């Protein structure tokens, strides 16, 4: 299955700049220590969306780290990849 950039955008619920925005001060909201060197953070609704979104990143050659946002009770991932609606 080949995923498109549009598919990726539809799979993610929220996207924000991550690197350099002092997320380190909120480390307790994650189930594991995230990669603070990644530029962006993305939230997804469920595990299925997480798997498909990260498959798109693999397909396009981007690294990522999967994590969990305990505050919003949602899967997240960080990556250098900038989606089309990221406010950077």
C-alpha cells in the first residue's frame, strides 16, 4: 500500500513544532522520554492511525519516535518531518 501526503494529513489530529519550544519542562506528560531533537510532534486518535502515519514516514525516509501523551490520553510521535499545516 502506498500512502500519500494527504493520507498522512488525514491520519493526524494535531501537529506542532517540538524542538526548541521547551517541551522538556513537560516531560512528565509522556510515557517515555521523547526525542527532543525532532522538529515536530503529531497526535493521532488511535493505534491504527499511528501505524499508518508512521508507515508513511518510513516510506518517505523520515525517522520518528512513537510515544504517548498522558495528558491527552493519545498516541503521539515526533519526527523531523513537517506536515502541511504545522505552524513552525
